[in-house]
C-alpha cells in the first residue's frame, strides 16, 4: 500500500510540474517556452499569447531560422507578412485558401494538448506557397524538432519565466 501511494504522489508531482507545457491554449496565454538545441548552439523562444494583432492573440516563435517574417500567428490560423523590408505582420487569415493572392511571408501555428506547431514560408502567386521551416514541440516530453532547408535539429524545451 505504501509503495502504491508513493508512486501516486510521484506521478502527481511530475504531472503538476509539467502541466504548464501541457495546458490548453486558454490557460497558456502570456507563457514563454525556451528551447535549446541539443548541440547547444541555437536557442528558440516561443511566446504564447503575449502579443496581439487586430484584436487577436498571437503565438510567436523566434530563432535564427525565422527570416523575413515575425514568426507570429493566431492559434489555428496564419499570419501574413510584407514581402520586403522588415517583413512586418500585415494581416491574419483563418484558412490556407485565404492567402492564395498574398505576396509575402506566411507563418502558421496551432496549439493542442500534445503539440505546439509553427511553420513559415513564402507565398508568391501563381507559384503558391513554399515552406521554409517547421518547428514542432512535443508538449508531453518537452522535445522539439526543427526542420529547415532539409536539415533536422533537435531541441529540449522548458517553460521560462517572463522577466518584467
């Protein structure tokens, strides 16, 4: 009996300690996640709900692979960026079909119980969208995979404290 109670308590503590990465989208607003490449050379930061555009909360990813776009999009939607210059965010759409005439960068994002997903690329009609990178965090084990330019890099992620 003591052993099973102890195992239950250990499991509960582990669950509570990882619940920040496993919470649903409504509970993670304003949360930072910091990911370090396993080789130790690159870092990725994820800001969940810390920014907004057009009255909608955004999830943002930043890292050396995020080029010519902000890396921000609403959960389950797409952020559209200027084609040149600072490539700032200029609009949001909810369906991939709605950015077909857009010329510029596109960031997509979704967050669910098991993953945090971002992708980025460039859309240029009539050629269409060409994906440049994806960054996917496994919310269960805190591991992430970056796929960019045919290369795969692995990261370890944890909830980071926001410094105000």
